[in-house]
């Protein structure tokens, strides 16, 4: 039996592409193990899939001053030793890493054990964890054509991001029913990222009376961000977040307003949903969402509004324009070559493990 170790963690974005690979890997007869941190989000997300999970020590490497910078390198060293022991015991044919700091000692340990490792970079430019891991990897997958110039030529492969199969099989009528929406009025899905965005939430609620004249609005507003005064507003549905029903909600949506996290926008591409992207500002991040969004804009997949230029009038006008030009965005997304990323990544895994 072939054996693979998956790794990645710290945020859901470093785990969900690994989850997307599980069904195909099982079909091909792989025994799958997961290495993550002791109590990170990756452990919780993997529990439901009954994959053997191995926790290791994990530290964070920061670009800014923090007292933890003095102690976390020792956690990373401990994690490296634990990863070496685990890989010696498991003897996998290959390691696949989705990134995050817990993955760095695993990829390094794989090279020490002469086990090929493939890593996946979601953002347009590699993050710090993957920068550290790239020298130890056999191949590096990426989402954006522009990323290829930041990677070693002999390792770089443009694959797109693996998308969970269930997202592609949503039921529009179930999604509409979940929101108590009608079937004869278009739906806008608004997502502010995994924890929500107070700024976007307030803007949406400001223009809600105008939006509801033309659209129905499904608002995923983040934990603790519900507005009780809008609970019974006709044509408006709000949720903190969506779980099992997400595929049906996507199917119900005609337009999407979203942050520009790499996995989220790759899902919008795979689902061919015309979208407006509002990336996190450079002040609140390393600027990766801005680069991601601008790449999608250049390829004709998205409209982009940076936070500094955003107000209620700008957002309302953009939604109206997107609705008018909806078919041209769908046409551009249909021409993308990155719509079957799971199969592309799995073929790379098979080839690299075989070599």
C-alpha cells in the first residue's frame, strides 16, 4: 500500500486543500496520515475524516519583534526532531505540505529521510513558512501564473488550488430554501473572511435598502457579528458562518462579494461565480490578498476594490456593474485551465512518489 503524509496548519486555508485531496487519494489506495500541531485548527478539521493524526511541537517565525521569538525556535527544533521520528516510523512514499509553520519541520525532516516532499503555495508570493521549506521540497505547486517567477524553475508547477468536491455539487433550490429566498430574484453572497469584517458588514447594512430593491442578500458576517434588528428582514439572510450548507449557498448565489484569501477566490473560480474582491489592506496583512485579487482582475475573473477606496456608493455601483457584466466574467472563468486542480495535484504526487 502506498502511504502519504499530509501536513499544514495554523489557519483553515492551510488545511482545506489537503481535505480536498482525501477522496482521490483514497481511491488510489493511499494510506493517509496527517502531521499537525498539538491543538491547532488542523486537528479539529481533520477529526471528522478519521485520518490518523500526529501532533508535534510548533512555533511561529515572525518578521516583527515579539518575546516569543526567543522561545519559538526551540519549539521548531523540537518539532523537527518529532517529525524525523514520525517519518522514520511511518515510512511514507511522499509528503504533501499545504504550508503554515507546523509544516516547515516536517518538510525539512522529509528531506533528511530522503522522502520526496511537495509543497503548495496559495498566495501570489510565497509566505515565510514556504520560503523556508522550498529548498527542501521536490516540487512547489502554485495558484497564480505570476508566482512562477518567485520559485525555482525546476520545481515550480502551476496547479491551482485543490477544491473540495462537495462544493461543486451544491443544490440551488436547497440554498434558496435555507435562506427563505424566492427563486425569481438574484442572490448576492457576501463573505468577510473566516472571522468576518466589521467594515464590510457595516457597509452592506448601510446600502441594504437599495440592494433589496433588486437583489436578495445572503450575508456571512462572522462570529458575533449578527444584527438582531435585521433577523426578519425580507430578502436578507445573515449567518455567522456556513458549514455543511455552504455548497448549497454557493449554488444559490448569482454574485459574490468577498475578501481575497487565496483558497476562497480559487473556490469562486472553480464555481464560476462573478465576484467583487475586497482584499485585506496592506496595513492589516503582508499584502498577499491585494496581489491575489489583482491577478484575478488581470485574468478577467474579478472586480477589485481596495479598502481605502471603498464606501457605500462605490460598493453599490460596483455590484450593479458586476450584475450587468455577469456573463463576461463567467466566460473568462470558463477559459481557465485551473478548474481540475485536484487531479493535477494528485498526478504530480503519483509521479513524484514513483520517481
